[in-house]
């Protein structure tokens, strides 16, 4: 699989990574053996980048990955984790002592001395403007608790503020055919600064697979049931902030754009990979088949202009009015 440099980390990662939110919680239960099989399938398919967070299953996702790395020390996987969402979302909680404690917990969960990459996990907007926060992150690098740091953001404005920080290695942002705003300023600014872009929620919480209908029922502990309107966390994390009924109609149009022989999900991932400045896209997978199918998107031919123009037209007609101004 193609490898790209992840911004200022200087490390190569696969263009298709693996998001592991689903291995912790909020997507329904995943047995540990099934989770391990997903990790194996991803690595066997060329994936060298796992993305996790200390809050996924309150550490379960990190622990599963840590166990995997212990069994497969030769896998060559770069692991990015996140911190900050286990605490009350107040700017005053983003201080060095808390960072050390959060990092130490993640290092224990993952079984490593130095974390490859730690990302602030969609913190309050004021955090991005705090010199003290980024001084503290620099201290963690000096102490070798972490090798590099980045941010995960909700909005393009937050991303642009972070990109201007000289120590920020990467920015993780929602980017998919239903969320085009990052193409306007964020990706060009990241390219110019040498900051990596990690594209998350690439399939709009599954909408872009084209497999859901108005009758699809999600488990009660699945965020697609309990967070459709932002009841638990930012609405943009669920279906990319798109109203479900609107999303179904848009997904049907998108599926019709897919080239012959390409599944809608793989087409969506290929579209993201083609965006200049993207380092890696991190779809989740709950099964071996999903992990392999996601990885296969990296081998698809470049999408033709017909598809690229169709995505833009679809966004402008159906989605821009509801999402472009919010994030």
C-alpha cells in the first residue's frame, strides 16, 4: 500500500489507516477476539496506521491495540492516540500535570514507553489559542512521553489555528464527500506548513456505504442512535452532521457515481485519498471483511473528473446549506 509522510512526525503511514473507535464503544459491542481479527486483517492488507483514543471504551481500544502490538512486535504499526475527552471540557483542564497523567495511562494501555503521536481530542476552542497548552505539549516531547503531537478538530477555524503552531505535526478533521469545506483553506494551509492531515469519519458514519435505509435500526449503545442531534457530543461526528433522511438521499446519488466494479465505500475512500494534502484516511471496521475492503480502496485507479465533479455538484445541491457554515 502507498505510504505517505505524516506531516511533521517525519514518519511514513499507509494512505488507508484504521480508526478504532468501534473497538472501544459507541458502535455496539465488539468482542475482543473479533477486534484482534480486524487488526490482523488490516495489517495483512498493508495498513500501518492505527488511530485510537483514551476515551474509546474508557481505554479498551488502546488496551486491545496494546495487546496486539505485544503479540505482533514486527507489525510496524504507527499508533496515534488522543487525550482530553475523559475530563470535563474546560480549558483550565488542559495543563501539563493532567497531560502527564493522561499520557501515562495511555502508555500503560498501549504498552509503550513513548507514544508515537498524541492528539488533543477536539478540545474547547480556547485551547487552540493557548501558548501554555502548546508549551506543555513541547515539554511532553522533551520528556519523551510522546514523540509528536497533533490535534483533532471539529471546525476548519480550529484547524487553521492549530496549523499555525510550529510544533503541531498533524491535524485530524472530518473530510468526506459530504464535508468539503476543508478543501477550501485547511488542506492548502497544511500542505504549505508541512502538517499532516488525517481524514476521519470518511464514510459519514456508514451513510456513504449505501447500505442503510429509512428502516435501518442501530443499537441503543450506537452513537448513530443516541447522538443524531448532538445529544452526547458534537453532532458533526454522527453522519457528518447531515440529517439522516437527507443523507440517505445523498448517499443514493453518490452510489450512482461509483465507477463500474467499485463499491460506494471504496469510492468514497478513494476520493479522500486523491485530495492533495491528505496523509491518511481512517475508516473504522467491525469485521475482517470490512477491514480488507477499506484497505482495497488504496489500489483503485484515480477517480475520473466525472466522479469528482459529481461529488461537488451533489454537495452544493443537497448538503452545503446545512453543513458548510457549521464546521
